[in-house]
């Protein structure tokens, strides 16, 4: 049984016609090549290899997700320096226009014109933003971002934030800056990437405290992550209590294992079958209002 068939079996077992994955990466090829080169050299950083499982061209990566039954996905893209985010956002407009099952994604960086291009991205139809505090090496409390958080809070557009200190800490990662940000903008819609690893407990606290704070499952619970940053067993009961706050994320294509593994590990921690359906589809469908969207036809992967 191949991976497509195995994922179909997973979906059928849980009554899922489709999946919604809020944490997948699509970006200009020259940028993606640099991201892949980073992971290729990440061994010294994390102490072991990080092979890219789905190192394919863009068309095949989109087709793979569709074959896996992923109804909606994102184009998590992010800048690592000034004067890059606006260009990435322009690329994302084009990608969303030719990939109707992608949630139009945008990004930002603390720089003088950030307010203008974030507003322009929202006007152009952005449905979700990505903030990568680790790679961008900026504080979410940078005054240049004050107006950005304000407009995102006002409009309700979600932002996926890599704010935890895994797989490697940054100068501004960890729960404290995000806790302060949410004190200032309590209605901000935040999706904490990677369940906040390895500060799982603290980010679960924020999801409990703030109505519009969610967490995505990206890489959490997988064998790769459990080796060094295990999810604390005493926190597992909280997953049931926070069931409507947890969304499927995968980090596709930049994962060192098959897509199926991210789904199967959810079965290890799920308190019940309803939790799987909520995490893998219903929560994101509700947050993004996806039920009225038409699904593009699935085309076979060209191999």
C-alpha cells in the first residue's frame, strides 16, 4: 500500500473526506533552495541529519498534497532580512491566484514600510500571515510592528507564529515575548507553530487564557521530535480540553519523514475520534470559513 492509499485509509477511519493543513511551505524557488540548504546543513545545529522528504518541484508538491486529500493548505513564507517581505508577498499573490486551494499567505518584517505592505496584502486577499521570530531574529514587541499587530487584531486575520525555542532557540523565542504581545493585543488571532515546542506547557497556558490563540501540530509528537523535545506526558489531558484550539500542521515539504507519520502520531495522543476530526479538518475549516469553498480537481502526480 503506497502513501496515498495509507493516508486515504487514515481519513476513512476517522470519517474525513479531506484534511486542512495550516502549516505547509511554498515560496519562490531560489528562496526554497536556500531553506533546503539550511536543513541540509542543520546537522551540527540539532546533532543529526534533517533530510527533506518531498524535495520536488512546485507542481509535484501541490499535486502530492491534493493526492493526500489535503483540501486546503498554506504557503508559509518568511523573510530573514529587511526589504524582502513585500517581494515575497507579491509572489504569494501570484501563487494563490494559480493555486485556488492554497490559503493566500503573506508575511512581514519589522521595517519602516511594514504597515503599508501588510495592509496591501490584506486588501489583496491574504487569509493568513506567517511570522518567523527565530529565522527573522526579531522581537514580536519591536515598535515597528505595533501597527501590524493592531490591524491583524482588528481584521481578525490569523498569523502563524514560530515563537517556540525549537528546534533551536533564537534571541527572541520563548513564551515571554508572546505573553506580553497578547497582553497588549488580547484579541489577536495567533496560531502557535509546532505546539510551541519545547515550551509546550507555557503555550498551552496561553491558548487557555486567550480566546483566539490556537496551536498547530507541526512536527509535534513525531518520532523525530520526541527524541529530543518530547511532549510532556502530564500535559496530554489538556489536548482534549483544548480540542477546538488545535489545528493540523505538517511543515510539508521540509520534513524528515513521510506525511503519513504526522497523521498517525495524532492517533497516539488523541483522546477520541472526534478530536482527530476536529484537529485535521473542522477547527481550521471553522477558523478560515472554508465550508463554502469549492475544491479543485485532483490530478495525478507526474513522476
